[in-house]
């Protein structure tokens, strides 16, 4: 009876020690994953800011292109030479 009790106690001690190692390993894995998650969130935010900057730059380029096309088109209306000379001599543009 006492041998069975020692065997049961040994199995329980082994189970407790195993559970402690498993819990310790899981906590370490959780900390590692938290750090990776924070790094990925920071990287995502950086990419989101870059996308916003590129989108804004694209809109500015489109607006500038539209404005330059409108100015070129206005030079072709009417007397092209007179309009070109007027456009080149205009100091406000």
C-alpha cells in the first residue's frame, strides 16, 4: 500500500514539474509573440504613413499635370504666338 502511495506521489510530482516547465515555456512564448506583434504593428503604421504620403504625392502630380495641360491648351487657343509671348512674359505664373 505504501509503495503504491509513493508511486502515486512520484507521478504527481512529475506531473507538477512538467506542468511548471510547460507554463514557463508558454509564458516565454507569449512574451516573444507580444514583442513580435508590437514590431509588426509599428511596421504596419510605418507602411500606412508611407502609403498616405505616396497617395498625396500622386494627387499633387495629377493636379500639376492637369494644370500644365490646361496652360498648354490655353496657348493653342487663338493666336498661338501671341498667347505664348504673353504666357512667357507673364511674371505672376
